[in-house]
C-alpha cells in the first residue's frame, strides 16, 4: 500500500513539472561539460538580393574606318557602364578604361576622339583622345553644350544653349538668324565644313543648316518641308556626316517605334528613311545609338528583350544582324 501511495505522489510531481515547463529545451554536452540549448527550429536563410534591373539604359557609339568606340550603361547616380574599343569594324570588342563615368556622346575622326558626358560626381565633363580612343585626357566644352563633334587634327565643334563654337572661337548662331529652334546637334567634316540642326525640345521648329566657312554663314538645307525627307513628328536625337556627302539622323517617335534612321547622300539636302531595325532584328524595342564607319557599314546599340544588344549593318542601315 505504501508503494502505491509513493508512486502516485511521484506521478503528481511529474505532471506539475510538465505544466510549469511545457517545452523543455534539449541539452547537448559541450567542451567544458556545460549544457548547451539546442534550437527548436532552424534560423531563416539569409535574404538574397535581386540583381539590379537596368531601366535607364544608355549607349554611345563612334566609328572611323576599322576603329569603333562603344559605351553602354546607365545614367547618374549609377551604376554607370562599360567602355569598349574595336579594331575590326565592330566584330569584336576589347574593354578599356572609360573616359567618363557616364558617356553621352562619342565622336571619332581618324586618331582624334571626343567623349562628352558626366564625371563620377555627375557633373558635365569631356575628354579627348589622340590615339583612336585607347587613352583619354580631360577636356573642356562650353557650358550648356548639348552636342559636340571632333574633326581630324583635334578641332572641336560644339552647340547648345550657349550658341555655336568652333574650338575657342564663337561661330554665328545660324539657328537664331533663321528664327528656328535652338542649336541642338552639330556634325563637322573639317574645321570649316559643318552641319547644324536647330529644333526645340518637342522636335518642332526643325531646320538643318550647313556652313563652308567655319560658321560665319549658314545655308538652309532641310526642315519641316515634306519634300526634304526630314519633316516628321518626333525628335532628332543623333546627326552625323561622313567626310563628303553621306550623313544620317536618328529620330525618336517617327515611323519606327524603336527609332527611325534616315540617310542623306547629297550633303543633307534630301533624306530617305531606312527600314525599321525591328524588321530584320527581332525583339528590338529601342535604338539607343547608331554610327556609320563608311557609307555602307553601320553599328547600333539597341534594347531587345529588356537588355542592350549590338547590331551591325553592311548595307547602309537597310538590314541588321547581331
């Protein structure tokens, strides 16, 4: 009888202990013979950061003969981008040190190169090259410059809110004297021969001018008149002429949703639209930059499938591969 009573008492004490400590921790031996609590559940795995999505994709291109320069990336404040150089007409590329944190424009004439954009502090900056884009040194362009172009020998034309300049000399602002939009883009063949595009932010009041005397006088070429081939809605975002008579423009919001390329073979007096790049290169949604190495060889950086991609044309921008 005594043993039964004792067993019942022990059972009551055990039940009360469980009620006071419903989930006792398990104990493991340690090196110092002390008890260590075993976690009742595993800690959550560390969070994995998602890769950044490049929503501010930008590009700049320039070519002269077999040498081509390319910058792709994003704007300020970062993460910026990569600068590359090709010595075989854009077939293969080699990474080089970028002349600027953000490159908005590249220009190449023989061995002379120009880069315009932003420095690491997101301030306007420029750099020039005398060896075909292999190395760069800081340069200065006038405040308010929206476009600039280098010519063989290293001379620089610039255009923007401050007017038009040829090197350190002020040229006549042909946009103002022709009552057109402000200076927007400039392309130069030599120190005396250049083309100036006037247009406002919406692409209206568009007029293309040409000078043969270093910017002292300007000749009206093409504008909103349909017969010139330069008349359309949208904004011209790029203008470039090869030495001679061949030039091209890239227009946003005209004809091709991704951007329309138009080519001139008579020094800017008339323009012809090229087929939309998306017709020959699937999934292209935006043309970021385009340049011509010669009258038939063109390079482009496009957005396709949400990422940047390089294309090449050997028929003057009629079809693209890459």
